[in-house]
C-alpha cells in the first residue's frame, strides 16, 4: 500500500471541505526524448516553449470550434463543482472542473481576448509562466476525461476537450506524459500497448486453446492472422494475459465458436485502445486507427468487432470511420464497427446460444457503466443501448443482478478513477482517492444485496478496480469481465 490516507467510505457521498493545494504534489513522470520523438513531439522542453504554447493554443482555437466556445461560455454557475470524482476524493478545489478549466482559460484570456490584453486582472487573465505550466501538468493529469461534469453543465462545456487541448499544448512544447506516450510508441513499433510481438501473442493464444479444451472438452480456436475470416476482433491487449481481462477473451472465442462465426485477431492491429485520444492528438489517433484498416484489408474480413474496452469503443464508435474510413470493403449488413456486446446480445435474442444461468449462482452481480461507453457512444439501434445491452446480457447469464444507485450509473456514472491516461503507479494516490464515489456506491449494494462481483466492459476499469478495491476493504478479484460470466454460463458443444 502507498503512503497516503484512503478516504473513508460513508453511508452517503459527501461534498468535502476544501483543502487548497491538497494534490498540488501529484504529477505523472515526464516523458523523455525516446518516447516523445516517435510521436512527433520535441524531446524536452523547448527554449521558446512559451511562444510555441501560445501559438499552439491559437491553432487549436481555430481548428476546434468547440474549444473556443468552451473558453468563452463558462459563467461560473457552480453546477460542475461537486460532480468530479477527483474533487470528491481529494478535496482539492483545483479539481473542481471549472477551476481546472480556468488554468487554461486564464491564459486564453490573456493572449486571445481584448479585455485580457488590456485589463488582465479584471477578467482573470494570467501570463503563461513556468509556474502555470507546472500547474497545467499537475492538474490536467488529474482529469480522466470522463465528462461527467459535462452532463450537468447547463452550457454543455466539455471538460475532456479542454484537458485534451492542454495536454496537446504541453506535448507540443516537449512536456508530455511518459505513461501515455510510451504506450503509443509501442503500438507504432509492435502493434499493441504491451509491446507484445507476434510470436509471444501466438503462443498466448495457443495456450488459451489448451486451457479451454481442458475446461470444456471442446476445441475452441483463438486464431491469429487468418485470412478470409468473417470477423476481425480488435481487443485491448490486457485481454491477452491479465486477470480478469483474459477470461473475457476466452468468452469471446466461445461465443464465436457456438455461433459458428469465423474470426481472427491481427498481429498488426492487436490493440483496440487508442491513447492518442488521451493526449489530444488527432495525428496519433489516426496512425493507430489506420492499423485496424490495414489489418482488415490484409485479412479480407467482412466486419470489425471491438472487445471490452471503454475508450477504445468511444474512438471506434465516434471516430473510426473519420480516422480510417471509408470501410466500404466490409459487409454492409453490419455496422462499422460492432461491439462484442452487440454481437452477443443479438445471438441471445435470436436464441443462437444455450445458456445455463445457474452456473453463475455463486455470483451476486452489479454493473459499472464505463465513462466512455456511457457518455460517448451507443450500442445497438436503440437510444441508451449502451446501458440496456450489457445489462440484458447479464440478466441472461445470471440470476442475481442488482444495479447501484440511479445517480451513480447510466449517463451519471462515476469514473473508476484510472481513465484518461492516468492508469500508472506514479498516480496511485490520485487513482485511489478518485475511486471513492464508485466505492461508496458499490458498498451500498454489497450491504443491501450481498453483491460479490463488480462487472465492467472496460480494460482500464478492470485494471483500476483490481488495484484499488483492496484499499477500500474489498477483494481484488471481485472485478470481472462481462464475457467471463457469458463464458461460464455458455453450454458448449463441438460445432466447428
């Protein structure tokens, strides 16, 4: 356990008394030259960093009309102040979304508004200094881009866009974040966030085939780079080795097997995650997304299906066609892309899967709506499908399902505390404290309904919860993949 105090989980979530500067010490490791340059960024802080930063802000204001609106429209109404999980967990007033935004807004007013140029103190305009840059680096890495505050903002200000813009400015002057930028570099070099090469990936999948054969007596294939398959599965690389992620991958393969759907993974595009989103870099988002297009063309698939990853689904659902389209070479009967939950839900609705719900009777389950799925995507052909479909799958595979409090799920869901490129051990204090609202909601259903499993469809959420659950008195293995429950309930046969 790290050397900090875990917040107390109380009966009701409380707005904390302010503790100015409580998290000013929190900063992720700064990226070095070997991680910066492959992404097109300076290797270290440039000599003329101030001019570069101001110019970059001006460029973003021109190319991102939303950013300009967000800079001008805030009226300090306070609707967002208590909506951020990091503020609720840390009590640092800089983690109120409006206060974090103002770190950039003050600089914007100083250099891009007439009142700010003439009467800076009257309008809250500030000069861009190294102290301000340090504040940016600290507090814009205390935002997981979850967009919960935006749900409650009467003007629709998207804090995630402001965070991404500020991170893009910092990268442009050579002050990037090591965790995210190193991961993006691995995707460019190898194809996935882990730097897992093709031989190791193939060995891993062969090991899964042996494991499933031992467990079920059925030969279920986990193919790699097989041309002519119907489906290209693009899934987070955590699915290849980590618990509970790998149990989800096992479930995908079993679903495809039972439905008679041919599928393959790609060693060229063995990563669904796109950390280009987290650093606000459209160029790097596009480079990552293009690998998926290249793999789909090379393998001759008919559709692309994404596995359980929250921000990967946001990028896929909202941006994939723009970043890497058109996908007119795929089967037009299917949307581009599909989520694995959409595939499984459709099969269940059509009676194509035989399920034994009693196989999960030892589980009393609740579901965590991951931020990027909940607030930046949809599933299926219905409004709110991203909330309905995962829950309907859970109800089809288990007998004991209970939702957390209504104001903590759905569109109002609380972040796990580790999203937005913050899933790194150098930010463990922030991650633990940011998890407080979700832990409070979980504790409530544990006490009221005996819930013993928390289900998520996001790789970051699963990794985050497995780390922070013990800080709050839970077991790390209480977090599970949705398709792990599908896998356990699925009645298998030897169909090929």
